[in-house]
């Protein structure tokens, strides 16, 4: 193994030893005594990645922490280094923990293969100049500025995924998520990821993507809660979510696009429900999101809202996108071709119905199957 790879592996193992120790609530001194070290400095060096752990020492650490070998050595895991935030109406902790374990493996696989395939990612994390004290108008302006800077055009939702992937080197995955979870963000060195529930209607997926993008771009100034509830109780959490929603609304429905459309409706006396049907289709947003944005711009009144029937606010279900993403599956295909992962391991990692399901997944993204049945 090249020296750089050995150093990287030492850091990985050290990080996981620390995570395993903290999970069983042992101090460095306590674990050092259990595995036979004369002082805690040796363990501190191992956890910091500056000293390699021997096979015998690792076995004793496994016994002391109750973890198996893969916990410490499997590159397709995130242990003790990632932070997740879930957008949820009320999923239970058990479901979130299980999903985080799966999602962590996908992100770790993506990052590991990026390193192996020498695919460069961003060397820094861009951040918006917003804080919890920012106004809603400032959050809206930040969203509109991205539309202009990224040249997202007249329908920003249509280009948003590719812009996030290409400009920020952030992975976007559409996956099956637990009930009552619509999106998630993961912050980890070399693998920042946004995950969206692919079973939600398209307009919901678009808004959640923009909402999670806000959290990724403000994580330092406004680190989100692990569970980013849609109706948070605390003032600070509620404020951050309101800023995120204002940012997302402006990003998907910028003033420069929306105001001319509204003015044209007034000039041509277009019925409100007809106008909503056309604009929500063009912008790929929900009627409720459009109402909130129009009210924020001072274009729509409460009286206009009450004139709309509830059935006019519903969004069509549509067909969900295939799991994961084309970019993710392209990298997975190269991993198989290079021999970095076996077909069976990848099928298990992506939770497909065997090899046949993995074959279907490649084809669903319009890709050639990189193996023979």
C-alpha cells in the first residue's frame, strides 16, 4: 500500500477507534488500561492518525468496545466524521438511525471512489453570508443571486441539480427514505451530500432540494438540528427554517421571473386558477409555495388566496426518478470495471434485489451494465 494510502488508512482507523470509545463512554485513560497501554498518549496518537495500530492492539480494542473488524476498516462507512440533518414531520429515532447508516455507506462509497478514481472535488466549502439575525429579505436576495450567478434561467428547478453538482461538487441523491422524511443533508469532508425522498411529488422534491441547499451553504453560521422539523418549537430553530424557506422560495421563483408573469396576468385578465396551473407547471413548484412567494413579494393578497379552491392547490404525483443519480451510478460502474468493488457487494450496498436489480438500476439511468449476468 502506498505511503499516502497507509496514512489515510491510519487516520480512518484512528477516527473510528475514537468513535467506538466514545460510544461506550470510555475515556482515553480507561481504554488504554483495558488494552494494556502504559499511558493514554499512545492511544491519543492512534486516534489522531499519527501512529498505526497493530493487529493485536486492534483485536483488544474490538473486545473492549464490542465492535467488529469492519466497523474500524470498512471504507464504505462513515463513522464519527459526518453530520446529518433530516427534514422530517415526525420520524422516530430508530428509523433515522437506520437510514443514516445506509446513507452513510452511500456517501462513503462515493467519496472513496472519488479518491481512487482521482476525481477532484472542491477544496473548500462555499458559504452564504447569512446568520440567524439575517432578514427574510436577505435570504430571498441570496436565493435570487444564485439564480443569476448560476444562470438557472426561467425555470430554476430544471437546472438546480446539475448546478449543485457541477458548481459545488455536492452529491445529490434521490432515494427511498423513511416515512415522514422528505430530505436530508450530510456534511463530511470530501463528500457533502443532499438526499431527497424520491417518492415525494416533484414539486416537493424541488423545494426540499432548495431548502437543504440552504443548510449546506449556511452550516457554519447556522448548523441545523439533527432533525430539522417542518414546525420547530424553539425560536432559533424556527428562525433558521423560515430563512431556509425564504431562500428556497426565491431560488425556485425569482422576482425577475415571477413579477412579469403576474403583471401579464393582470393585463390580460387571466383567471387566477388558470394562471396558477400554468406557472406552477413552468416553475415546477407547488401552488402553496407559489402563494407564499407571491405574498412575500407583496403581489398576492389573502383575498386572492381565499378565492382558490382546495383542489386547485393539489400537486400531481408524477413518476419518481430512479434511485440515486446518474453521476453516482457512473462512478459505481467505473468502480466495478476497476475491480474496486464486486457486483455482489455493490448490489448489497445499494439494496437492490440481487444482481438483476443492480442491472435494472444501471439501465434506469441510461447506462450500459458494467458486468455480465
